[in-house]
C-alpha cells in the first residue's frame, strides 16, 4: 500500500494517509507527455483548510485547492498542479505543473514536503528469536505517576480536540497515530492493527506511520500483537544484536530486530467497538553511558513504563470513544441530535426535504467547560476519571438542549452547541434557548460546576463552588437569520 506523508516546518505539522487505489483510464498530456486521467476515480485533492480533500492546515502558502494526485498500478503517483493555485510545486528542485512521483521521492509546496512512502507489511513469520518479555498490568501502570508529567499532560490535553475534530474513523486513526509518534520520542514507528483473524491471517494495518518518511519503516510483528490481544495485557518485547552478524535475515524474522529497532510493545483496546485492535509501537534504545546497550536493555522495562502508560491511556480513550459512538448509532440514531418532539414532527415525511439547508430564524446556544487544562495538570494520576467527568458534564448540556426541543449541533472537545428553529420552524426559539441556558446554569450550579453572582452595593462578585465535576461553565446565546 502507498501512503502520502505531509510534513511541515514543525514536528506536529504532519499527517500520513493511504492513497486510494484506482483502475480508471489514463490519457497522455500532449504538453508534458505525462499520462493523465480522464475521470475522477481515485483522485485526491491537496489543499488548505476548507478544501474538500486532504487539508494542510498549517501552511498558508498552500492554496485551497492546490494539487491533484492519483495512484498508479505500478506504485507511482501522477501529480498535477491546479491552475488556479498561487504558489509553485517543486519536484527535484524545479517548478513542475505535472509529473510522476516515484516511491521515496518527494515534492514541496510552500513550507511543506510531501513524500510518497510504501507501507510495510505485517511480519507473520512463526520463527522465533530470543526475546525478553515484560507484561504490564493496567492497575500497575495507573498506580504510578508520569516522570515527565508536564509533557504527557500537555499531549493528553489535546485529546478532546483530536476526538472532537475527527469526522470519521479514518481521520481519528490518523490523528491518534500522529499524536503517539510525536509524544513517544524513542518510537521509530506506530501502528494500529486489527489482529482479530486466525493465526494464519496477518493482522490488518488500520493505520501506520514512521518517523523517517523516506524509508518504509519497520514491520509490525504479528506475534506480539496476537499475544497482547489473547491475554489482554500490555506486552513489551526486547531483543539485542539486531544488526550484528549473528542476526537472522530480515525475511525470516518474526520481529523487527534487524530493521533499526530493538524493542516493541503492544497495547490492546478493550472495547467491543475495537474488537481485535491493538496499538503497536516500536523503537530503538540508546546505549547508556554507564554500560552500553546491555545496560539499556536491562533498564528498558522501567524506561519505557511512561510510554506504555501513555499509549494505554490513549488506547482506552480511543476505545471508549468508538464504543460510545457505536452505542449511540445503534440505540439513538437521529435522537443523538434531535429531540423526541422534532423526531415525532418529521416522522413520515421526506427526510431529505425536511433536513435540506435553508435560511431561517434560529437561536443558538454555546456551552463550554472552563478549567480543563488546570484540572488535567492536577489529575495526572486520574486521567480516565477526568475524562469521565467531562463526559458527564457534556451530558448535562446536551440533555437540556434536547429536553427543550433543540438540536445538538456539534461537539468541540469540552464544548457543545445546540440550536432551535431548524429543521422545524419554532417561533419561540429564543425563549427555548434561554430556558435551556437557565436550566443548564441551575443544573451546573447544583452540581458545583457554575457559580452565581452576588450583588453587594456597586460590586458584583462571582462565587464559584467546585463540586463533583470540578469545572466552571461558560454559556453564550445568539439569535437571528442563518442558513
């Protein structure tokens, strides 16, 4: 499988995505003599924020629609610059409007480099190497704090935005794998695998990324993935001598010992919505000043403890999110967004007609939690509890929106939006929105989330009570014409 890697000037400005296969016909461009396509099957658009294709949000030199790409049967990619795009595309040091990109080659737009990479296959060999195995119990991991708490908390604090900004599973996996690769400095590659098949069927790579774009990266091991899934434990494998003369050849190894790495760990995702999924991380140890690689191997189980704990927390959050989404689809359907009153009103009518965009009077409520970052720093050993409190608080918001006949319009991490007046006309939409805001305010005050103002002469002071949720809340209302 072929992937495209986009890398900006900062390490965090990065994504890796699988190029879709294409069997459409091609024609030859008479000017460039490059074979081109005569249909849109498998065509990917590269553009900036707001484009319909793959977005490069960090680079203002990328136009909204800048380049089109199409994967070819031989693994190459045809690239064509959109005529309306402002800045040039550089390929092999020259400005090019059309060209054929070969595996491991790259092109540049603005401050971003795009590299064509080949995704490695899973190593499904049944031959054994001498490895040292360590198993980490979940309670053991959670019972010990992070050594670099500030860095880990900062990374985990981005999870709500990652979750809220992911519109589908593909985008979610791209973002989660990127977060893991950025947050585990010693990792050479990160993958999410589906190992639900039998022992003869290699696990399926759901998403993969490695630190060095120009190489295919180390192959994930099927054996450690199956072992982690079978035992539902976090498993670490260590080996040594990967590049030495006594190492077996790459083709016969069940592990990645000769591919520039000497450890790998797997974390299972324990929810039905992620049945058979594991997080796979592999990397290389650095020799210690006090004793070389052998000392590094001996210290590795302790040195990698924080990385495994971090991956376990991310995996648990990912699993819980997909499980929540699955249950909502199965049990609620449209009730996730529409109140029972709205659902009853549109029952038996043409849904496409009722739900089509139109200009109308609407009232909108925005509600967000305050103090999430501070609470993250204070709850480094209780992060799952923190995420549960955020979920419960969001439930208060959405519950009142639906109760007053509104629609839950969107989630943004620790915030929710609701509106009234669409898809059904509601002349009292402003009253409904205000009633929901007051009820949310009262509900939050009752649970200690929101304080109330107390007047004393010309002074107004806010008394904040920290209850079971430990957050404050901000509420905003707007009403008027909108589409």
